[in-house]
């Protein structure tokens, strides 16, 4: 923890702890004295009425309107001081020997402690986030238990020697001291947030309570704990009634408080935090019924007093140690805007309602509430608490998931009114609106058959084509006349589709209408007729017509070759696999794309190996990928073999995880899960990402748990291997160095991969959201994410990832610059190609002679990568993206005054200034100067719009040029590149807005800064002095 964080922690915890110490010391003395006085001056049958009256008084106080947070009536310090004065008055009355002040003291101590504690813990909950609260509440409870010990010691010292009224006076003095301490706390703590009055906050709280299963179980839990505490207290008082005098009872209760305090302090300091971390919050709370039930059973087995003393001691101890921390932590899962109101409703009313319920039950039981029945009731309540905690866990996880945005999305049903609007949209003139309405109706399983005629009659051919497809899938035979009209006079695409549909839905019409089309001059219509007749009936004329078309080969027109290739796919006939393969080699790209689609549509598995090279071709890649997906599980063994084939082109292997995810079968999932353990780091990350998405889409597929645990262990090993190198490289080269970024990216990927893997065993969306918040900047969301992680994930799995989370590499301080040489010596031998290339470049630049290795990135690509180092437009891109960009970039040199491009030119490239500077002119007026490490033309690169300015080299400049088509191809596989783009564009726009306001007359606007010379490494001890570097690494 940083020194500033420690200072902030101490400022919040220590004064609050001192207040809690004095408060609990005072309350302990007052309650002990009140219990002794009531038991000695009244019969035990009066206790249920006191429970009932005390609970009603506390609930009434809770319902009173709340003032402003800074109002005196809201300050725990002032309330505590006033309580001390009232206690002094009651002490005076008790000294006079009156009975009724004993009842007043009992009610005062009960109501006062709840009222003040409620306000105190509310403020503490606002001062700490969900994770800090675990430690803070435990520490504050420890202070409180120390106060309990002090109070118990004072009771023992004063009760027998000086009398019980003196104990009340001592308790009042402790409360006055607590009030004075809180005054200091109030002066140092930040102003609390503005809150609504109690009654106003209660209405949404009750509405939330009625809607939220989590709030309902939490309320039931509060009531059950209150009833349990009342029953244990009543059982104890029944067994000790009449055994001691008033002062003896006070001394006994003081002794109990002493031992309770000692136990609680030891528990808080030595056990509580470890138990919370090891067991989790809900299992921690489950200790209460697990421990109390056997002790209550022991009171049935023997008539001696030690079991009931022990039961009372343990129940009070857990009420002071486990329950306050546990219950307050449960409120962390409640939305911020509902938390205060729900805490008021549950702690202020419903828990006291539990005491009321206990009082009513005891009054109703009368003399039947004896030692045996009360012990049985305690055991039964412990069992009920166990069931409530079991029910609480799924509700708690759901509530935490909502806090981090990982709740499950519910399917929204399409209402009647919405369906009517969509049906009306089917008659819209614009095809986009009609097709969108059809998609939504189809997703909602709404009936579409009665609307097909309107779709077929629509003036736009895209809508007609969709209508034909739906008619075929719904087997709407009644539409055969309309399909026939489309064949005779419709537009090309719906006409050809109607030929296929007519042959299926109305064979007799097809028999009459289609044969003449086998000699049609329209090749699309001819191919449709051939396919329709061959698919529905054995037609030698159709086969002969197809053979005639195939015989033309590559001499046929391009349009004819496309139609024939498409026809072969729709025929799905193994006899035509050979002819279709020829179209995969066609010189025309459009024919190749159609042929690729045809392979998948026709199920030509034997042609699958021919598709793999196309995964590396930019234009053909989408079609090849989709075709392999359509071939399905039949090609999974082939894809798995190539995925693990390190001799195959990496660019092709990079596409295979996406294909396997598209196939989506259990075999495809296992092919990804059981891929090479040692392989390219970028490929590993892609495999993990696609595994996570496949699991989300197909949650019922079984997974090998042991394999996942092994993979999690490897990610932890990666962290341990690289975290030291990251810190030392960062210290020596700075956080923006490409080598620092490369090592950091691998650590980022290792952590994200760990959560991808956890998503195979737990809800993938929840794991992704947890990861996002753990690496995010919002500390409260991070606390919620950690809490959700601890409750969702098993201990064994949590141990495999928590090292990366708790000691996140970007939160660790920089290492030692002097260890850079040793780190480089290890990194240049890495199996990670990109990481090794970055390390070897840094080593060479600084005089180390590094021998080349097989599979190295070319020197030009590595130089371009380092030229892109520090470019804002790629600042959010990982090192694999930088390497991919460097591969498609080309270098260009512009002399002073030479144009990069002119205003109005098409936006067909992005320019990154490596060295030099470039001036922007608009209509002849100077607008801006771009320096080295700045990018030019980002927006035009995305939308292709004409250039808005002239760009002229201000000095001799070297730039990297990235063509628009190459970049858009990268975006198709790496959408995260857009993050850097949008951030860079916003920064440049802000610069354009701000700079004119700061410019003096005649001053030139400049964006970026002049390039700085590289920092030599010799001065930081990172490398051996010149001449001493080894010739080989």
C-alpha cells in the first residue's frame, strides 16, 4: 500500500476506532447494569414485554424524518454526548432505590445503542469501498471489542465494591468521552453526501425490497438473527434467574462481557480476516448457526449451567464480531441509490420487527417457554438460518453481477402493439425498413405466412427475394401463381430464386415452365432452371445443359463462370466437386469468392484443404472462413491439425480459432482447448478469446476441468516469468518504450486469458466484466468485481489467478534499471517471436551483438514497429497489432516543400511521420503543423472522404504509409485498433480548438513535439560499457 494510501486509511480508521472503543465500553456497562437490575428487581416473564417495547421504540426512532447530514441530530458524537447526560440522570434515580428507572435504563441502552450504531456504520459504509470495508470493519470491530473488554473490567471492578448504579455512572462517562472523540473525527472526515429524509428514502427502499430477491432474503436473514438473539438471551436469563444477587448478576454479566471482549479481540486480530479471505462472506456468516446449534443441543443434555453460559458467550461474541461485519458487507451488493434506504428498512425496522416477533412468541408461549422448549427453538432457528444462507448465495451473486454489469440478459418478448407496428412497416417503400421488420418478426417467432404475398408484390427486388426465401422455407404452396409470375417477368435475383422455389412448391408448374429455360440466353435464369430440375427430378436435358456450360471452362464470360460456380454449390452433388475446384483457381476474384461460398453451401468436404490458403488472402478470406464454418464438424480434425502445425503459415493459423468458434461443436471447443501448449502468444490469446465466445454461445458443451486448471497454471507461470522483467525494463526504458509495452501486453494477455479460461467453468459474461473492472480505474467497481470473483470461483481456481490480480503488474513500482542487461539476455532468447524481436532490436541499438534465430521478424518490420512507437493513434494497440500494422506499412520520403497529398484527393491512406514535420494548408492558409510521431489522415482513412487539406513537408521527412484497404482488412480481425483512432482524433480536435486561443500573432500552430533523441542506456547501468558487451547473446 502506498504511503498516501496508508495516510488516508489511518485518517479514516483511527479516529473512528477510538470512538467505537469508547462507545462500546459505555454501552457494555449500561447494558450489563440494566440486565442485572431488571433480573433482580423484576421476574423473567417481564422480559418479552421489554423486547417488544424496545423494538417498537427503536423502529419509531428509525421512522423519524432525517435531517441534513451536517445537522446536529445526525451526528453520532452529539447523540452519544446526549446519551451520556441521560444515563447520568438515570443513575441518580437508580441510586434512590427506585424500580422503574431500571426498565427505563434497559430500554434506553437497547434503543440508544442501535440508533447511534446505525448512523455510525452508515457513515463508515460511505467512507470505504466494498473491499476496504472488509478490513476496515474488522479493525473497527476489534476496537469495539477492546471497548467491550474495558467495559467488562470496569463492571467487575465497580459492581460488587461500589454497586450497580456506579456502573451506570461509569458507562455515562464513557459515552461522554465517545462524543468528544467523535467531534475530532467529524472535524477531519469529508462532508457526508446529501441524503433524503428517512421517510422519503423508505418508499423506494420498500419498492426495491418488494422487487429484489436479494433484498428479501437479506431482510429475512436480519429478522431470523434478531429472533435467534432474543431466544438465546431469554434462555440464558431463565437458567440464571434467582441464582445471584443484583450486584452479583452485574459482576457475572461484566465477567461475561470481559471474556466476550477477549474472545472477540483475538478473533478479529488473528482469525477474522483470514477466515473472510479463505471462506468467503457467506460461509463466514454460516459459522453462526453451525456453532450455536450444537451448544443449544448441549443445554438439553445436561442441567449444568456451563452450556448455557457458553451459548450466551458465543452468541454475544458472534453478534459483536461476525454479524456486524458480515451484515454490513452484504449491503455492498445493494445499488448505491438504494443502500441507505434498505439499511434503514432492514436494520432499523425489520430486525427490530424480529425482536417484536420474538417477544410476541414468548408472550404467547407463557410458561411453556422453558429451558427445554427454548433450546429446541434455538436449534430450529439455526437450521432456518442455514437454509436462508443457502438461498442468499445465488441472490447475492446476482446482485453483485448487477453491480459490475454482468447480470444475465433477459429475452424481451415482442408485445402486441410492437407486432402491429412491425406489420405496418412491411408495407414501407424503403427496403431497409421492410427487411428489418421481417428480421424482428422472425426472431420473435411471429407468423409471417399471411404477409408473404405483400413481400412478393413489393417493388424492390431485395424484398421480393426475401419473400421467395420465406415462401420456400414455410412451404407456402398457395403462392405458386405469384412465383410463376416472378419467373416470367420479375427482376433477376428474385426471378432466379423463384425458379428454385417453384420447382419445390409446385412441381407440375415447374414441369411446364422450366424446360424451355434450359436454352435461355440469360445464364442466371438458365442455371436456376438447371438446378431446379436436377434437384427435384432426374432430368437428362438439364444435366446435358450443365455439361455444356462446364465445357466452356475459363473461356466463358466472367458472369457465366460465377453463375455456374454458384449452381454447383446449390446442387450439393459430389460428382461436381472436381469441376468446382477449377473455379477456386479462376483468375477473376469474384468467381473465386463465389466458388468458395459454393464449397460450403454444397458440403464439399473433400475441397476443404483447398480453402485453407485463402484464409491468408485479404479479399477471399471472409468467404473461405464462412465456407469452412458451413462444412461443420466434418472439417474439425483438419482444422485442429493445421492449428497445431507450427510449420503452417501463422497468418492462416490465426484465422482458425474464429472458424472453429463458428462451427461451435463440442469437438471444435476441444480442438481449441487442447491446442499447442507452447505456441505463438498472439495465437494463444486468439484461441482464448474464441473459446470464451464459443462457451457463451454453447454453454452446454462439456469441458475438461483439469485441462483448464493446467492452462490457468501456465498463465500464472507466464506472470511470474515476466513481471520482474516488466518492472526492470520500465524503470530503464520508460513506460512508453515498445519493449516495455510488449512485456506489459503479454502480462495483460495472461490475465485476460485467465478470465477467458474461468469463463469456461463459470458464466463467461460475468468473467469478462470482472476482468474489465479489475483492470479499470473505478475502485468501487473493482471491489465489487473482487467480491463477485471470490464468491463465484472455487478456492483452487482463485489461487491460480489472484496473484496476478492482487499484484497487478501496472500497479507495482518500477524495478531496478541496473538489471536491464540481465533482463535483455533472457528476453532475446524468448520463444515469443514479437517479444524476442523487440528485445533484440533494443539490444542491437545499444551495441550488443545478437545472433539471428529461425522464425525472426524481418529487420524492416521491426524497424517500422519502433517507428510506430509513441504514435498516439496506436497508443492503445497491443504489440501484436503494432507488428501487423508494420507488416502492411510502406516507407516514403518527402523532400522539403513536396506534397504528401492535395486537398480533395481521395482518403486512401494513413501517414505516420517518422522523422521531420508536415504543414497542413486549407485553401492556401496554414492551419497546423504535425511533428514526428503524429499520424495524418485518420478520419479519411475510415470513411474514404476527400482530403480536407493540403499536406506539405515542412522539412525533409520520412513517413510510413498505410493503405486504406490494408488497414480496413486489419480492422476486420482487430477491432480494438479503433480505440486508439478515436482517442487520437479527439485529442487532435481538442488541439485544434485550444491552440488558436493560445497563439500569438504570427505564431505557427504545431501538433505534437519535435522528436527527441533516444535516451542512451549506458548512463543507467542497464548495459555493460562499450567494448565489454558479449558478441553473442
